[in-house]
């Protein structure tokens, strides 16, 4: 396969374990409000709560036949059959960062910088929560593809664009309708296959600006590993250190997404702390990225941990020579404890319940269910994901049409690249330009404006 025939298939988190109900005893609610899909303000139109068709079984398809020659390789150029997809583009998957936008609004309303930081940290954790149990990968965006997410009832709008093909880069920009915040970034995912698992490094910086407070926060998302790609139940762990920096105050939040560990006790756990510019700990954060996040005073947390260690040591003395055999490396841990809430903790964020039929609908959240629907009286550019025939066919349950349309679109993109090569023309992005992130000083894709003027006359023909 030559370079003209290589295509990126974006693949993010796949499937996790079933998470238990969390106990909120002894917890204080930290001004948290749940967002629910509902009617528009005029009361006429309601967002859908399901998909047009259920997903088909993947039991008769083998991913091993595709990946067996790719061990240790970077997977960004491996084309995957549509059966392993979910009916969303990666650009739409990115927009799922906005599912818990109420946390940004909450941060905007707080007067204390430490309080703002802990809510921003909860938002950063919530941004990866939608990956829980998502077994399908999103469709790879075509070069020039766009996606618009307008949520007037939640006070924001978002635009994203596939700005590069080699390497594959997706850029997005969300803004408050009341000029309270801007949230933007670009993602260049790197994936490798290691025989039983796929390791994903989501390269790219997230930037959240709280305009009223003149603050800018930046962070990168954690690594993730998807286990049992070939055989067994798919499950995912997020791991690594995430540092959230407030570039205005010098405050920093360090979050540790813990690897699963020997006996599974750390599965999904996130722990960390907020420190000021003098490195003094202000708050301790803990929870699970699949469930919830809490905040507590560091002294209370340390006292609880000391008590916990003493109890564990006393319990160990009572036990007699009992051994425990380790599980196989990629076996999903059996230990699935809920988060133990320390008295005096404040609840920062809790995951929204999945729809009753989520398992039959690609394990979508209620928010994800709405992303590919066509909203009434909305003028979209011809490059919007919702107009992609292969994604639309899969959503409607027509896998044969989805496959053929996917192949047609890929060949059309190859032909366009060949034509540009002959004419010695370079691809020009429409809504984003490569520049410098003013807060990190690093190269970044920045929104150049103008999308919501609704002039799409010069949009490329990619479908």
C-alpha cells in the first residue's frame, strides 16, 4: 500500500468493566448540576433518545486477521472494516468533551481560584468518561471534514475540522454564547498494537480560558490501553499523570490516573492534589474516571489514610499464610469496589446515567445519541459529519452500503491528493490555522473565526 492509499482510522477508548453504584454517604454536593437533553426553548423540538437501528454483532468478525502483522507498529495508517466502527466521526467523538459543560459554567461562577481549579480538574476527568464501555471506534475524518455542535440551551457552540491527514490532526474550538469561556485544542492520536492490547497516546493540548477571570488552564489527556483486542471481553484502563496548569495564578493540579495493578484494586482510580505557586497543597482530589470525583482538605485526607493503613496492618496480622495467585496480564480484574467516600468530602462531578438501551446502541451516552441527528432549520456546510453517507448508512443499520460508501470516499480522497500533487497545490484549511498557543508557546491549531457567519460557498467537495 503506497502513501496515497494509507488512511487513518481514529481509535480511542473502547470498553471498560461494569461499574457499580457509588455511595454518596457523608459527601457534600459541590454545587453540581446535572445536564439533561430536553426540548428546545420554544418547546417544539426534542432531541432524540435512541438511534435509528441497533448495532450488529461483531462475533463473526476477526480483528486478528487485520492486526496480526502490525505488532509494535503505529496504527494510524491501518484501514479497518466498518464493522468495528461506531456511527460517529472522530470529530463528533471530540465534541463529547462538552457533555459536562455545566462544570465550566460552575468554574466561571466561583470567586476562589482553588475552587475554580478543582472544578476544572473534574471537567478534565469527565472529558474521558464517555469512553467507558465504548467498543467501537469512530470513523476516521476525511481531510477538510467539519462538525458543528450548537447547544443554545447549554450556552455554547463548537466547531471542529480535520486539519491534517498525515499526520492525522483534529482541531476544535468551543465558545460560550455569553463570552464566559473558550475551550480549544488539537489532537494527534498515536496508537500501537501489542498483540493483546492497543495503546493510545492522545497527543495534543487542551486549553480552557475563563474570560471573566482572565485565566487559562492547559493539560493533556491520559494514556489509555485497550485490553483483549483479539479474545475475551474488551476493557480499558486510563493511566498516567495529567498536569493542569493555571497560567495566570501559577496553581497546578496533578492527577494520577492509576494503572490497574496486580489485583485490579486500582482500576479506574484517579487521585491527585492542587498546589499553589509555592507548592503548598490546597486540596486533594480522588475518585474514578468512570464514576465521580471528590475534593477534600489535605489534612483530613492524610489522617484518613493513616487510619486506613493501621487498620490494614492490624488485619494482616490476623491472617495466616494465605496466598493469592495473580491474574493473567490482560484478564479483566474481578475486584470492582466503588469509591469509598471520606467524611467531609465535596462531590465535584458524577457521571450521568446511560440510557436503558445503551448496550444495544454502541454503549452511547444520552449525549452521544444526539450527535448525528439533523437539527431543524440548521444551515450546515457540505463538509459536516452528519452529511457523510457511510456514517449515516451505518446508523441506519445498512452495513453493506456503509462499507461501499466508505471505500468510495477513501478513493475520492486519494484522487484529490493525486490531483493536488500533479498541480503542486497544498491543502488549505478553512477554519483553523497553524499558530502558537499563547499560553504554552507550543505550536497549535487555532480557530481563525468566521464559521458561524454561515458563508460556506468555498467549501471543498469531500463526500
